[in-house]
C-alpha cells in the first residue's frame, strides 16, 4: 500500500513538473514571437549580462536570475526587456525557515546623463510609515505628486531638475511602474511577472520616461558616453 501511495505521489509530481515546463515553453514561444514582430532579438537566458546592471535590486537576496530577454531599437534608444527574480530566506523565532521568491519585469536603456542613483516609486503603506519614522523622500510643490509618488536621490538637485512639471504630470498618470537612474542607465520595472501581451505597456513606459527627461539634465549632468 505504501509503495502504491509513493508511486501515485511520484506520478503526480512528474505531471506537475511537465505542466510547469509546458507553460514556460509556451511563454517562451510567445515572447520570441513578440520579439520577432518588433524586429528584436530574444534569448531565454541572460545573454547580455543584465544581472550586472548597477541598481540595488540586482544585489538583493540570493539565487538571482535574469531570463526571457528581448532587445532591440526603439526610437533613438536600444532597449532591453527582461524578467528578474531573487530569493530571500527568513527564520522565525522557533527556528523555522521559509523562502520567498520576488519576481519583476524590467526594461532598461541608456541616456547621455551621468545620473546619481535616483528612484521614483509609487507610494505604499510601508513607504508612508518610513516617512513617519523619519526616512523622508524628496518633497515637491505638488501635494498630489507627493501623495502618490516617492522620489529618493543621492543628489537632491538632480531630482528637482528631473521632476519638472512636464515629467511630474506624466508620472502621475503613467501607471504602476517604478523608475531608477544611475550613471547612464535607466530602469523601469514592475514588481510582478507581466504576461507577454502586456510587455508593450512596459516598453511604452520606459520610452515615455526617457522622452521626458529634461534637456537641462543633459546640459548639467551630461557626458555619460
């Protein structure tokens, strides 16, 4: 009887692994088709070394992995769109461990600006609690903007140049994306795995952001190469 139970459990496990593989294979085919339709290239692996991008998110946790990379030209920029995940293990007071996997969909490009690290994210309950605790983000004249988005930067002057009225208005209505800049790199991301048919929205988001980077930043912080 125990052998029968073990056999059934093993068969179910094998079936679940096969179904998971099949779902991922179908996803890869859709992503490859999307890349081809845009004249882009596709790789299921991190063939561009994107895990080395200089953003804090790419050094968090363990088992960090970039996958399903699409890349190609868009307007005046070369874009990379990819999935990223990392794991964090925690142990509670009773010594019991648990592992959480965090998944993101990202897009990156470069601009001719030597940006200090700057982040723009939607306000959440946790970020508001951090504000109360004294870890405040940069404040702007628009109360509506301050309520909905948080901006942090290693150089406050850079942030005030970046978030001009045109950029501020766009960010308020741009959607759930987070944006980061450091050096010449720009990163747009969402804290979940997008469906293949949703990726054009992310592409539009990073293109819309870079199109609204104020000219003054190129003049004052330009020369990134």
